[in-house]
C-alpha cells in the first residue's frame, strides 16, 4: 500500500467533513463504490450525498478528529471522534444548540487515490440521545451486574 493510499482515511474525513466539501465525495469515491452502513448499502457519490446533506443540515461546526488508523492489504481502518453543534433539523428533530460528541470506526478499501468500498459503524443512538435530551441506554452489555444496577437508577 502506498503512502497516498494509507492517508486516504484522513484525507476523506478532512475534506468531506472538516472542510464541508460535498464535491470531495465525487472526487474520492469510484462511481460504483459501495458504502455499507446501518444495514444500508449506498452506491457511488449519489448514494453518499444524502448522508452528507442530512448531517450538514443538522450540524454546524462539524469536526472529525482521527483517533487512530491502521492499514492491512488494501484496507484502512479509521477510528474517529465527531463533534458538531445541533443547529438544524436535518434528522427530523428541531435544533437544540447543543454540541454533540460521538465516535465511530470506518474501514475503507482503497485503490490508488479512490475509495472502492467502505464499512462504517458509529454511535447513532448516543448522538440522538444527546440531541433529544433523552436518558442514556441502560448500560453497556459488557458491564458487570453491579455497574448495570448503578447505571439503571
């Protein structure tokens, strides 16, 4: 894997999210690239624009920090942290003015300077809980019973 390919994950999050460049999606994705997220497959830039549009209509001051990256073969794994101020209703919930923080992991398959395929998982529930001001989910399932009892109160 070339150094350029190794840096595609950083480049993607910086150009698309930190700089807010919607056109960077078309520049960096192959027309038939497939992005897998939340049980939905989006194909090419046209399939990725709706997520960009919804999040951009929901948040201002978007920033994605790259916490860690790894590469193996033609794949890159990026662990990231997101923050943004909820100033719009792009997710069907009115603006709260709250700054939201969430985390995620994205795996990208790259070829040259293009993204070919991606798998993404992030804490959408935690994000919505912050926006709506609802209680956090009961607990992390791996927590010991005495911790779960404390968090359930």
